[in-house]
C-alpha cells in the first residue's frame, strides 16, 4: 500500500524545465505582478507538466481581467520585437 501511495505522489515528469522556458516564465511573472496594485494579491506560478512549463494565474479580480490581457499582449509584443532584432542581419 505504501509503495502505491509513493508512486502516486511522484511527479508526472522528472524532466527539468529548459532554462529559456523558465526565463520566459519569469518575464511574464514580473510583468503581471508589477502591473497590479500592491493590495491585489496576484500570483503567477510556473509548474512542470510533463516536461513543459505551464503558467498558472491566481488572484486576478474579475474587474481586472482586461488589465491581465493588456499586460500579456504588451509582453508578447516586447518578446516578438526582441526576436526580430536578434534575427535581423547586422550591417557593417
């Protein structure tokens, strides 16, 4: 019985998350948490789901969901721009 319980408690993936995924998740986390007022306890958590980084957003007031969407859009635009700049050929 103990072994069955231990098997159930083992994480679904022992694969570590890629560093670039963790860095990206931290960027989202910083962008979202910095945008909400101090009194609003918003949490952005990263978890490992079968080797993939998954973000969980918690504590978003219903009236502030639009703000969450705007923050995520702005963060996506910044990341997209950074990727374009990395791929752009360097002129000498």
